[in-house]
C-alpha cells in the first residue's frame, strides 16, 4: 500500500502498455469489464470480508468464460480491485475492473458471456448493475488506431493506463491520508491477503523490468581536450 510500491506498479503498467502496443500494433483492441456485488442485499450492510469473498467467488468462472470467448485469439488481461467511493451504501466495498487486451477486433457481445458467468456464480451480483449495453459494464476501444486517421480512440491505450493507475489505490499518496472508504478497503485486502493487482501470465512477462538501452542517434566517439 506504500506509494513507492504503487510507483513500481505504475511503471510495470507502462511496460505492459508499450509491449502490447509494439506486438499487437494497429490490431490492438482493449476492453474494460466491471464486476460488482451488492454490499447490502437485504438492506443491512454485509461484513466487508464476507462481501469480498462472495464477489471473488465467480473469479474462476469468469476466467474460464474469458478463455472460451477469446479462444484462438492472442490476448492478455489485468484485473484490479477498487473500492466504491464514499457516496452510498456500497462505499468502501470492493468491485473488480478487468482490462482485456486483444489482438484484433472485439465487441461488447464478445464479452457478454463473461458477465453472465459472474452473474451465475456470484449470489450478490445484481443483473440491473451488469447491463452489457452500458459502458460502465463493458467498454471496448480500438487502442491501436492510427492517429493520422483521426480516430477518436487513438489515445485509448494511454487512457486505459491512466484509468487503471487510478485503481492502484494509494498511488502517489500516503495510504494513511487516503479517504476513509479507501483505508477501509485496504484493511480488507490486508486482512484477507487478496491481491489488488491480478495480471495474466503473459501480462506479467510484459511487465518484467529490464534495463533499456538509450534510444539515441548519437554515439560517443572520443574526447578532444585540445
């Protein structure tokens, strides 16, 4: 939860962005899927650990559905747990954002079965909060669009990186100076040992830190001290 750790995670996120942009090129499409669970299904707030366990109960089914939906495609994923802000009954309870990076076109219908897998396997998931026609549930962008084409999605990958970085929770700030809802969510993650950051194996490979050679057309030939 320390700012230094979140700085490193943000750097890894940028490595992932660069690696995917380089390998997938103009075919890169991104999708953001959001999975929630009610924190007070009967009107009374649930214990937050119980809520997180139930939210997470669909994770294996979600991963299988995603594997099936993108079978035969080249793709990677990164999930981040984020708390609801302090503006309602669910404040401080966690939900899941799942970023998916795909080599080639995808649509909302591609990911509808993944949302269905969550609804079937999480008892606290509410159908009216998972409308697949809504950007808040499934958002798809052509991140590899050519800037010269004037496409409105040409900055989508960078926007997604910024979007995900916001969900690192304590990014750039002392965790003990965060709002109460953020500190509550951090306490739940700490108590349960749940990972806020969940990359696929391939995404982890992109995020491995390696020394980079300076990108310059200049070389040092020698020194003339006369």
